[in-house]
């Protein structure tokens, strides 16, 4: 059971902003996640659904938040696991129905044992249902049985709200960014030729745990060619003298993610080839951050990083064409530079590491207009996997993968880098790596 990340009034104002956009004859049903099994009777560590955390901060498994309008106002009801000493001896203490109603920003609480009876009676007196489906099979069956009702997805409304962070959310995200930043610094200091990827991972995640946090996604620690595999996370190879290591790791605080990538030479000295690629990615990343201006379209930052990377690939002799040809279509980015930069420039960040609110809705969309309060990542990269067979990899750069990722808050006065305490210039990195202080 978690502490409350926000004041009751912040949760209540989120609830009313959401509910006031719905017809009064509708029923809202927002379940959280269930416990997931890892092996036999061992569970994965539980993590609540982000919409549940957003609306009321309830962090225990299985709960359902319901809202209905009584003719005068919206009433929220939280269904929770009831107190049960025998179960609590094994699974941990429960807040229970009385604890939920007295301690959480909701109007009433009920036992999950009464879910079917109460939801069924509400379904009989409403005309439409806003339900988050796919998380709670009992709820899905109840709602599916009410075939006369129109079922709607509540997430577009909530996503529009979640994409704009409050001052309280930004404070928590800064804390999450600070912990992740300190973790990367610790991993740089601990690095040496021959270190295992798993050992770098353990330094990072020890910092998370020491700060009462945990990873927001499995840490990626790729040495040498492994840095060219975007979602590599087996982290089970040694990193040789002369190789770069790419670390993409972030933590969460009260559910809010940070997401940092840094790339450094394990021996503390960039080779000429590594330096050429690193400086190019860094130049692109700085251009991407500069493009994070309120009023710009989402795609601006990708256009900015793409222009720098394409020009750089030409200057280094890796591509032999114009910048326009290298990038390809201005919306689809299908030119040959994509062979070496094959992902997007960033994503929204929040309760989900790839947060809701989506950058672009398809190839023809320039994406949302950036607004103060949005938080996103800027993370261009270049990847020259020597193992690849789909494209010719220049010998000089074979085995190099570089990505640099920061977390950026949009403000009226320009971008604010929440992860600015994590070093990224070549001089700073060479000073830190292997420097156990
Ligand atoms: Mn990211």
C-alpha cells in the first residue's frame, strides 16, 4: 500500500475534470491491474495501472474505481480487497473497505466481493459505459453482458489530461530524473575494461533501490555491438577494452518514470571513430532539445535531429547523397539515413515510460502542438551493428552504437532538461569513467 503522491484536492480535481466531460447517464469503470504470476505461486512485483494511480493513487492489486451520477453529482466508489487476516498473513496487510474510504480521495468504498451485484444494478440504470477493458475479466464479462449499452473508451479524455503535467507531477518527475542521473554517474565511475554488462546494471539498479525507487523498464546495458540492438536487455556479456557501453535505464517515483540513455567508453577514452559518431549524435540531440518549443508541432524535434544526423552521415562519408535524399519524405523519413537511425526521436514521459497522449497518429500526422507542462524524451542515436546483413556497414564504424537521451519539460520560456545533472559531453564523460573518486 502506497503513500499518497498528491493532495486529495489534486486527485479530486482530476476526477471532476474527467467526469464532467462525460454524459451524466453513463457509468465509469476503471479497474487496476491484477497480480501476475511469474512461476508457480511466485508473483511478479505488483505495479498498479497508471489510470488508477492518476485518478486516486490506489496502488494495491485488483481494485475497481466506479463513478456514477446520482442526479446531483458524480459519486466515486472504490472496490477493494476486504480485510482478511488469513490472506494478509501471506500476502501482506490490506487497507480494507473502511481504510479506503477514510484515507483515499473517493466518496465510498466497497468490497470486491460485492462488485458483480453493485455493477449489475448500476448497469441497469445507465445508458452508456466508459470502461477500461482487458484488465479485469470479471468486469469485462459484466459489461459485455449489458449488450443494450454503448461501451466507450475513457482513455482519450484521460490521455489529454495526463499529457499535461501539474506542478506536483513535475516535482516528482524531477526527483525521478535526479535518481536516474545519479545512477548513470555511479555506473560511469564504476566502469573498467572487461566489466560485465550485468555489473554495470547492478550499479545502476542499486542506486534505484537505495533511493527507494525501482526501474521503470528493464535496464538496457549493451557493450560493443550489443549497443546496436535497441531493446537488448540480457546484459550478460563482458565489455572489452576499447568498446562503448550504451546504458538506457530509468526509475520510477510514485509511478512516474525517468528514462535516460548515456553511452561511454569503458576504458574512459573515446577512440577517434567513437568520438566522430558521439559528437554527431550529441549535436543532433542538442538540436532536438532546442526544437522542444511551446507552439511547435511534435514532429519538429524529429525533423531537427534528422537534419543534423543526415548531414553528419554525409560529412563522414557514410552516405553519398544530398541531405534531402538522405532523409527521404519529410513525413515518412524513409531515406537511407534510416539504416542507422531507425527509431523515433522521443516519446511522452509520465506514469508510463512511453506515456499516453501519443506523439503522432500515423504517417500523415505532424503530432500534437507542444504545450507548457508536457514532458518528453529526446533520444537520437546512430547504430552500426557489425553483425548486420541488411545494409553495408562502414568498417571504420562497425560495432559502434550511440544513443543520448534526456527528459525535457516544455515551458513557456523554452525547454527545461530535467536530466541535466547527468553529464553528456565527451570531456565530462572521460573525466568520470573509471574515476571511483
Ligand atoms: Mn526513451
